[in-house]
């Protein structure tokens, strides 16, 4: 697509007033009432389109960052093709004087999904709505009104290129440029398809069904080849990328394929032992706490962790025990504990090495995570 600023002959930082002036001047030259030629009509269309885009501040801003004005860029993706064209000229990469094809590969699309940790443990099916381009049903990507055809451009005679002599320090140089009449396609479309305005594709919302495998992590991108948008003029589809974010869980955190959590155990349960049921991401799991369990002991429940992305052997659920000491005792409870203390003659507090056990690390991880 020709650069809108070039079409109007204004600089990229032109004021709205300058743009309007340039448009008026060109419109006076090219308007079909004044200038009935086919070339003028084609240029008038380009000029009018350029003016439509650049006179609307919102559309102009989008165009400046490379948004495809014909497609609005509403999906949050779009426009890489235009960026390349802006940087490298309308016929970027098309050397050898051949016309360029209207058919191009569609852009890749990126969609973000947020998953719960439970989705990661088992994998999950999602239907994701994507704002994308689909092939135009009226013209099936041909860009022409049904029953009509593109015609050979009578300016470049189908080559897509025009020669221009440029004076330079080295003398006259003949350069080849994309034909301004057909934008390098070698053909023009006299009757563009009304449904797609000659783009061969239309905007649509499409639902993509995806099985997200177990074991994915935040930042991982899943590639779905051919699920991106259809290209201009019915070109092949781009790819769809799904970027995963795993939201933090209230209870469980992840370490490799293992799940970590803390289990608070009352002082009496820690002394006497007990059988309890914990709610894992798989549902209830029975757990035996042996008498005399200590703060920092780690209880491992085999196979209740995460299924790795490549593999079937699930990780473990590791539970760090934290013994909870009662902070308020009534007189009778206090008397019982004093009796117990007198009976057991527990050793006085004793200094030893700072505890750097697994549970300390686990706790830090839970705090920081
Ligand atoms: Zn169409």
C-alpha cells in the first residue's frame, strides 16, 4: 500500500491544516469531474483514502505506529506489514522488476490466557475468542466484485515498476520504483469487492478451541500454526500464539513439578499424632501425622503434583509442617500444662546451629512468592 503521506506529498509531521491544503490541491487536479482519465480516478481514490486516514487524529495515530487502516487494528495486532513497507518502501524486497503479489501471508496473532494452578496440574480446554481476519465470503480472496477481474496496469504495463531518472552527485541514475498507479501489483482492480473493500478478507471474531497441556508456566507461548489471521487477498494464515500467565494460588506454590504448601498442626496433634484430610488440587487426600512431628518436617504425598509438559510422571505434593503453640490458656488448661511440665522435666532452652532446613527455605519461598 502506498504511503499516505507520500500520496498527499506532505511530510510525516505535517499539521492538519497542511494536510487539508494538500488534499484540496490534489482533489482539484484529480477529481473525476475535472479529470476523467482512469489513472486520475485511481489516484483520486488513493488521495481521498490517504486524506480520510490522516485527517482523523485517531486513525492517523494508528497509521503512524503501523496500524493497517483498512482493518482498524482493533484486535491489538496488525500492522507489521505496513511497518515494513514504511521502512523499506512499498515494494520492499521485490527486486528484479517483477510485480508484487497481492496475496501475502497473514499476520501472526498473540492472545494471552490466564490459568489457575489447577489448570496447570491437569491441563485444560479453552475456547478463546480472537479478533481476526477471515477470507471474504463474497470474493473468496479475489478482491474483485464477482464476475470482474483485475486488469493490467496501463502505466507500468504489468511490470509493477516504473523507471525514473534521478540526478545525483554521480550523474543521472535510473532507478526503478513501484508503479504509483498500481502500487507495484502490475494490475489494478477496477471493481473492488464491496464486502471487503478489495482486501479479500474481512474482520471477524472467531472461536479457537485449544487443549492447553498440563505443566505450562507463566511466559510460555504455545504456537498454533495456521490459526492466525488470513492474509491479504486470501494469502495463507499466520500463526496464533497463546501466551500463558499462571495466577498465584492462595495455598499452593510450584517448584518444578512439585506443589508446596504449609500445614499448620496444633501442639497437641503434633505430640499425639492424628489422621487428617487435606484439600489438594485433586480433591481430598488423607494424611497421617505421626506422633512427635516437628515444625519443619516435610510430608510428601507422592504423585499429587504437576504433570510435566513433556512427560506423564506427576510430581509430588510436599507439605511443610508448622506446629502452632497455643497463645491463650484458661486457668484449668494452664494447670494441666504445668502438671505435664513438672512430670516430663523437659530440658531448658538450648542453643544450637541456626535452622537452615528445607522447611526454612520452603517458608521463605512461600513468603517471597
Ligand atoms: Zn471481498
